[in-house]
C-alpha cells in the first residue's frame, strides 16, 4: 500500500459505517458512483480492488483514517466483516492472538481451562509475553473465574472471554 496516499484513496472512496462507497464509476462500469465496494474472500475478509490490485478492505479503512498501515490489524469484536474504524486497532501478532475466540476443540466450555486427567483437577493455562502461567484447582467455577481474571491481567484490552 506504500504506493498510495490518503488523498488518493479519498478521491476513490467515501467511508461510512465500515463500508467504502465508490466516488467514481469503476471496473468498466460494473461499479457505479455511490455503490458499496468490496467482496468477501474465502478466508472471510472483505477485499477491494484498486488499480487492478486487491487489498484487504480493513487495511484501506485503517489507512484512510490514520495514515499508516500496521503489520497486524485486529478486529476487536472478532468479526472480520465488521470494518468500522472503531472496531479496528493496531496490534502485534501476540496481542492479536490474545483476542482469539475459544477454540473449536475446547471441551470444557471455558477458554484457557482444561481437565487435567492425571491429577483430576482443572488446569488454567494462560500465555503472555512468550511465557506460560498455569494454575490447578478442583472447582470448575473457580477455574473459570481465575481464567477470566488472568486474561484481564495479562492480556489487558485484548482479553477475549468468549
């Protein structure tokens, strides 16, 4: 995206509620002035074509508002189709991982909590700054509470409890 500046993008698009609206007729008349631009990729993100090259729409929105594009842009609510500027934030690879949702293989129903079969206790497992913190408790509700408090403490504003 270094080949573009904010001014150029603002000549192409208006921003409204997470969408980009074309200011000009584009794509040989397929996109008219006033149309919402962007299509959804197989990975679940929207993309937009500028000068015959595709870009993730959230990166265009971020650049139009802040004038730079960070290496990682985090969707705060975890929805890659929600490109409202208030849902986008600069992140690192690590902090972006903190905001992940509970894994599909999670059997306990609580993020960062698993059953430790050998010791017959609940294990709370939190990663932060490339270090792992572990706690063991017998009560599941206590494990849920500790996991949530640990995420708040170690992951801060990137903590995701779902």
